[in-house]
């Protein structure tokens, strides 16, 4: 059974929104994780690389704080095909680089800036994701 | 000033990661259930996106009226506004990858905290995807120049 959890979803979403707002207000940076990660690899200067690494480290630490606060609420998935994880990583990397953003950059921040470009990207990746999950669960038959 | 900026980057990262945890976006199964509208649809993630976007909509209006950020010289905002083939094709490719495994970039980092193997494979593959794009983009530029 899959649990509908609107309250924790809303609280988590607002925290994400506050984080993105603080990063923009204080540092003038957009909290787009794909762009931040990509910049680590090709940053022009050490300070530019440094803040990106710290933000990504923060993401992991934030996940750890969650695990400490709510132990055993999420456990790693078991038995998912390795090939799908590899293919997914390649596609997510290539696709976000080509379209210039992911769920956070286009979704959370782009929509917050009322960017039509980001709205189009967000609707597109949502539809592509829906079609893909339909395909792998109902046609290929990867366990839900 | 640099020290402030670094601390803020770390702190906002922690807050973002905690938000992803509380919203349970670090559970790839939940992401796939959200995308599974014809099956076991779990609409929770609409509330994640909704909560985040309402917050940024309100806050960004105020923030972008300031002449500059608190601790930096300028706002670094995306320049492109055009809706082109690259935007849509890239979003399709990203969406397919998102659905295949249930990870987008942010949750893939935060999910490292759970200690499973999936993010450890996903993240290097994603970096390879970045590199592949860079290589293709450079090739394309070269082709345009020599044309």
C-alpha cells in the first residue's frame, strides 16, 4: 500500500522553498541541484567550486539529519535492476544539462521566478516521467 | 564575505536535504508512485512541489526587488528565455531518466544518507551524462565553426 502523505509533503516542500529563497536572497544563487553539481566539475575558480561542494555536502548532511530524527522511516530499496540505475543516471545527467535544469532549478526556482521556459520544461519532464513509469511497470514489468 | 557565503551554501544545503527527507523524496519508490498515475498513484509530491513553489513565488518577488543579494555582488539568474528544441528534448530525456529509477539530482544526493548502493551508482552515471553533454556540445560548436 502506498501512503498519501500531504502534510509531511507540504512541510518538506516549504523547507525546500525556504532553502532556495535563502540561497537567492543571501548569496544570489539559484538552488538548482543539477546546475550546482555540473558546476563542480567545470567551475572557473576555487571559490565557485567551493560553495557548490558545500551545498551538495549540505544535501547529504540534511538527509542524515532526517535519518537521525526519523530512524527507519525510509529504508533503501532492494533488488532494483542495476542497469536501470545506470541508464537513469546517464539520462538525468545528459537531459538536465541539455535543458538547463531539473526539478529544483526549473521546478522550484524557475516557477518561483514565473519563467515560462521553466514551466514548459517542468510540464515536459513530468509527462515524460509518467509515460516512463507506465512503460516500466506495465510493459516491462519492473516490480512496483 | 566569502566565509558567509560558504556557510550559507552549507546551511541551505542542509535545509534542502532535510526538506527532501521529510517530503520523502529520498524514497525512489514514492517518486515512481507519484508518476504512476494509472496505477498506484500517490499525489503527495504535488504537495511538495506546491509547498516549495508557493514559498519561492512569494519570497522571490521580494528578493528580486533588492538591488543585490545580502552577501554577494549580483544575482546569478539564468539568462535564456527561449523555448527551443534543446529545452524540450532535454526535459524529455531527463523525465525518462527520472521515471526509470525514481531519482532526480537533489534526492540522489540526499539519499546517500540512507546508505543504499543506488545513489552511489546513479551519481557517477549522472556525472558521466554531464560529461557526455559537454562533449556533444563542444563537437556541435566545432561543427558550426567549421561550417
